[in-house]
């Protein structure tokens, strides 16, 4: 029996036709590239658990920023690794600290690059948690907000285009917006880690940022990965407090959450973070020869955009320049 070719198959007949009707397209403008910056000079330390990713001193980070700008990548997000840590993470809001100086010097060297400053304290505290702790080791919300206000002011003063609070501290967007506006930084935007899950996919990042907690975990302030309705509530609070961008983190195991948040808040730019564990799994499998790395990267990132992400923070950004 002969069956005629269906309409759907006619639209898949060859690559040119498939491209013509393709619904979701990746673009280099979708990507934000993370950079880890540590104190010192002439430092480019490879991160063992993240092949191809490095810790840079500021001078080397400037070189990296110039390179990716030439490649067409227009945005970076910066994470700082201080030489000295304390209980309050005071280096996070020190104007002479590594991250403040990295923002200042990168913006001076590459003014057209959009610089996003991650705003948290886990890299800067001696205990590795995301704020002030009490004697019982519990994170104190309001004292941490006061530190976030200082951090937002310093990063804006140094020239950050966007500040991204990542600690899931209640009221963080409102507190930072007030600090920015009180100091006349009206145009400095806030990209909130609105929906950040307590995830096993963060492991390699903690090697890169040297930010593993000295004890316990972050489950009391990051979200339970079983929940999605809670994600709507968290995002709604950030919208009400004045966030300019929302974010879902991680990405690959949370495509349903990305879709849900975009559906609930279609007018809000939505970022997702293609986190270190997602990156390292693909790199490891590729090194073993088990997968086609380039096609796997493209398919993975396409799924995030198809789910509703407008912006993808990814360590694959440089790889994608070649792929695209």
C-alpha cells in the first residue's frame, strides 16, 4: 500500500527547508559568559572539574573579556575569589576588593561589554554561606540585606551594568533597589536569581569559586527541587520588588520551571543558568568519546530557549560561537 508523504514530512525534506520553518533559533546575543576572578597577577588557573574554564587574575580577565567581545559575545557575569575571607564576607563590598576592581577595570578596558556582577557572599565568607550567621549557624535575613545594600552600591559605583543577587535572601531585590536609587544609580538593573534550587549540579562551580559551605548546606534558603508552585511565588515577589530580569537556576533539569515562569510573567526578560554540573557532564562524556559534543551543546541550549529563556548564562558561550 502506498502512503503519500505527509505535510509534516514535506517540511523536513532537506536542511534548507528545515531551517526555513525552524521555530526556535539560538543567537550569540542570547549568551552570557561567566568569568571567575581571583587576586594576583598573571594567573590563569585551569579548573579541573570544568575543562576549558579558568580562574583569572584581573589582568588576565581583561584579556579574556577582550577576546570574547571580539568573538561577538556581548555579556559576562563576574564571580570573585578573594585572598582573605571573614565571617561577614566584607571583601564582597570593599571598593578595593577583587570583584569591585574587576568590574572597574573590565568596564574601562571593554566599555561596550555588558558586565553583570553576581552579588552574594558565599565566595567571601569564611564559613561559605550566603550571609550573616547566628551562633547556631542559621542565616540571618535582615542583617544580610544590609550587606547586600552595601554590595549593590559598590558594584554600581564601579560600573556594573546589571547586579545579580544570588543568595535567595527574602527581600533582596527591594533592599538593593532602594540602595541603588538612594545613591542615584537609577539605570543599574537587577537580574534576580528569583528561582534558585538547592541542587547537586553546582558541585564544579564550588571548585571554581572556592565557595563550598564549611558545614551544613543551603537548603534553608535555596528552593526544594520538588517544587514548582513555590517558584511562581518567588518570582512574583521579585517582580513586585522591582526586579528587571528573572532567573531560573539550574536549567537543564528545570525546563518545566522555565516554561512556567515565562508563561506566568511573559513581559519579564527571563534568564536561565546552564550551571557547572550541566557543563561538566557534557565535557566529560565528550572527552570519553561517548557523544558528539557540538551537537549536544546546541541541542541542550536550544531546549532552554524553547522552554522560554530569553538569556542563557553558559560556560558554552565560546563553544557556541563556533557552532553557530
